[in-house]
């Protein structure tokens, strides 16, 4: 089973039902025991295992039994009613007792732990956790920090929505997560990455793909590997496309220039920049190769890709400019202020929906909320639904930026990018991303590859800098450009 496939809870429930005769709980317990034995702190201290009232608790009982077989001391806290356990979980509890195990309702006082295991709740959690289980979650987090021991979540950290990455109240902050059958989207977006730690996928002997369904995926280089190849020697600047950047109103010229510099250094043969500010410089001292002109002098007929929005602001001519570019038969990337103008203008929205050429949208959550007519919080509560909603409404390729950027296609396909770090949370970072996307489009990449590749490359550039000690704290957006160029050249040589 590929680690890159992502399945929602409804798909996994269907798979579990279809494979009910395959002793999945025993397999899950064995997979979890292998991980637990590998990561437990190297000291003579017991493991604390929290077992919940459902099948996740059954996985915990299987794990506890198997750890005892490996001569490890375990303390199991059971937060449930034996008589109300699901059938498989009840049988796991019985096997645990028959093997000499015992459970108690509270965490022993004054004990030190080599490992803490969260088996309280798994996937499908749709409500906030309260009462005893909420208290156990808080205590587990405190004890793991106090004892500096691993905290292993079974399938999904309790309190985290496995489908969306949203928090449902008190939530386990795991150092490790072993997730069963297939990876879940909520582990990789929104609050998921801050609560899952190192993720291991245990397929339990199943290939989820054989059960059908339409999963999402994690973005990897395989998605665009066929575009990564060394350039031929017999080429010229026209071989790599003409890109246009439209933006840079008064006080925000830097946004358009960052975007344009990224477009040039990521491989576009020519980059034309239409700066809105009447007092904008005639050329870029840092990047004199850029061809800067008035917006109405952009060579539209020559462009292979156009980005509109970086630093555009809300000046009076913005609507007219966006109306014009929407009518162009060229791949169009809309970002920042261009998205805000679309959100507030019904006529412009309709114009965007009826474009014939490819449209790419790169909103952050607040911009996505304006486009959808919902709050930022609602977008973040289900990032996948928000991205897919935008892609469907506008017939566009969408990158909903944030932790675990969600990429959605007009045909309903979606994926999550896992590269990047908090260094990207800085002014101008989105402008650089827009420039990378535009560069790839100008070089002839199809949108379904250009957008995920740009997002993946953008995050990889930040990761490369952080590995060198440049960030994440204080990483500046302009520093991403050369790092992204290094990554792209390195990847192209490797393929």
C-alpha cells in the first residue's frame, strides 16, 4: 500500500467491513507493538496504555497483551464500559485478561514511564472530547513531557479529526503515530502535523486500492517526474516561455518584484512585469533582466503564462485589469488582491468561471473564505472541502495555502503537500510561490503538474534552508528563490 494515498474515515469504515474476516485488530496490535518496542525510552520503566471505549481501545488491549509477551511492564487505564465494547474490542479485552493482564480506571500516581500509548479514540471523531477522557488526554500530554518519553497514538491522536486535521477539544500531542490500513488526510494538514509526530503507516496486509473509492494523495515528485529532465543544449530563451506579472500598486511594488524574480530564476525565458504604481522604478536594480513596463504595455499576445494579483491592492483600476486578463486565452494565476476583487464582484466571478484557458488560484484561508462566502474558521475546519469547493465552482486548479497545503483539481481530485516549515509564514512567501507556478506554466508544464510541483518545490526550498540553519525563524521570502532554483536543478539532474 502506497504511503501517498489518503483515505477518509468513510472509505476506511467500508474497507474494514469488507475485510472483517481478516483479524485486523490483532494485526493492528502487532504493528503497534513493533513500533512501541522500537521507540520506547531506553530505561527500565513501565509503559502507560490508555484504552478507550471503542475499537481504538481494542487495538490498545492487543498492544498491551503483546508488549507483556515481550516482558515489558504495562499499566492499562481503561476509560470505558466492558459491557458496551464493540465485539472485536471486547474479544481483545478478554484475550488481554486471559493472558494475565489487568486494567484500572486511573493513571497510577508517582509512576515514571518509558512510553505512553494513546488508544482512546481513533478515526471518525466528530465531537469534542469531554469528561474522563479529556482529563486523561491532558494528563498524558503532561506526563510525556515530564518523563521525556514517546507518546504513541494508535491510528490518529485522540481529539484530532482524521478527515480534516481540525481539533475536537482536548487533543493528544503525539511524538509518533501508527496509522492503520492507509494514511488519513487529517494527519497531514491543519493541526495534524503538530499533533501526530512521526507517522508510520501499517497496511495490515491490505491494499486499500483493491476496495475501490477515490482517495486523495500526498504530493511527491512522482506526480511531475516526467517534467524533470535536463535541458537540451540546442535551445534559446524563447524555448522556455514568456511570463507576465501584473501587480505592484503603490507601496506594494516589492510583492510583484518578488514574484517576477522567482519566475525568472525558476526558468522562464523572459519575464515581463506590469507595475501599477505610477512612480514604480523603470528597472529592478537587483534583477535587471526583468522587463518592466506599464500594465497596458504588457505584450499579452506573446505570453505563455500570466500572474495577476501580487501587490495589486484595491486601486480603482483593479477590477478592469482583472476583467481584461480573465478574457485572455493564456494560463492565468490569480493570487492575493486579485482573489479579493473576484470575491466581492459577482460579474467578475462569472467571468472567471467561463474562462476557456486554465485558471489557477492560490488563496490563503482568509481569501478562500471570502471566495466561498464563509469564515476563515470554517475553511480551516475542512480545508479539503474548501479547496475542492473552489475548484468546482471556478473550474480552477486550486492551492489552499497553509500547513499541509491542499491542492484541488477541477475534476475533484485532491492532494496534500507535506514539504515546508514555519519559515514560510512570512510576508512575500506567497508571491514567491505565485512566481514559481508562473515559471513552470510558461515553460509548458500543464496546470495539473505545475501547481503541485510549485507548492512542493516552495516547501522543499524552505526545508533546505532550515537544514542549513537559515530559518525557520527569520527566513525571508526572497531567500526562498535561489533555494528553490537549487532544488529544481538538482531534481532535474537526478531524473
